[in-house]
C-alpha cells in the first residue's frame, strides 16, 4: 500500500453509535494518529488558555439549550453567515482547532473524530468521511454502559446532544449534519455490528487510497 501521501479518516457520529470506539481501534490498526479531545487540548495550549476555558468559550456563546455542544465551529466562506451569537473568543477557538486539523492532515495519516472534521477537510484530496448512526435503543444501551447512567438519564443525554448538534451544524454549514450526501460512507452500527463496520471502513480506505 502506498502511504507516501497522508490520508485522513473523519468520523462523524451520533452519541452512542460507537464513533470513538471505532476511531481508536482503526488508529491502532493503521498506525495513524487519533484526534478527538486532543484537538481541544492542543488549541488551548496554542491559545495559552486552559482547556476548560477553550471549551467554555463555545458553550457560553451558544443560545440557551445549546451550551452542552462541544462541536467544532467552522469558518464558512461565501454565502453562509455566522450566527450572531458566536463570540470573538469562540471564533479564535474555532480557528485554532481548524488550523490544527488542517495541519495534521498535511503532515500524517490520522483519524479525526467529530470537531467538524468532515467539513474542515471537505476539499482535502485524501480524505474519507464516515458518518455512524444507530437507532435510539442501541445508542441508549451503549450510553448507559459507557457513562454509568440510568435509562432515563441516557435518553435525556442522547436527545439533548442530538438536538444541539443538529442546530449547531445547520447554523454552521447550512446543511443537516445527518445528510448522507455530506459523507463518503454512512453506516448503521446496530444493523451490522461494530466489528463489521470496522472491516467495511478498512475496505473503503483500501479502495479509496491504495
């Protein structure tokens, strides 16, 4: 396989669908960098602020009901307008994260989970974007196990984050983040299982890049 030019796999996901789990497994198998919360950490370091301040900068700029969202905001050129509620601190945080993603994409193979990676790198010539989703029952069970919460707490968390991410991505890109046309590959992790999804993503990477 020719790996002379770095390739990037971006994983967008519904909470509880297994995005982080698969991203970490694929990073190990492919010997690629794994970026998720590290993007926030590194952005905070470069901005010389604490990670929680970097995260809070986005949350405080969101309207009530969207402050739990920690998704990456993207600079939208042309006809797309930034929502008025985005603060200057948020813009600085956004640009730092976007720069990190682009920098990594130019240097080495990487798996990028969330943070709007599919949109930041939409013009990158060696990127495979994947969207993982699953029915609420599957996601609920996983959230209960992962976060050690009750059924009602899991459902509340899922509903809240789903709504926040949907509003967030719609405001940023003008498109529905669950629109299949935005991604190269969409998988229902409950229908075929996480292990099979991992194999399919590997096959897709092989077909696209090697």
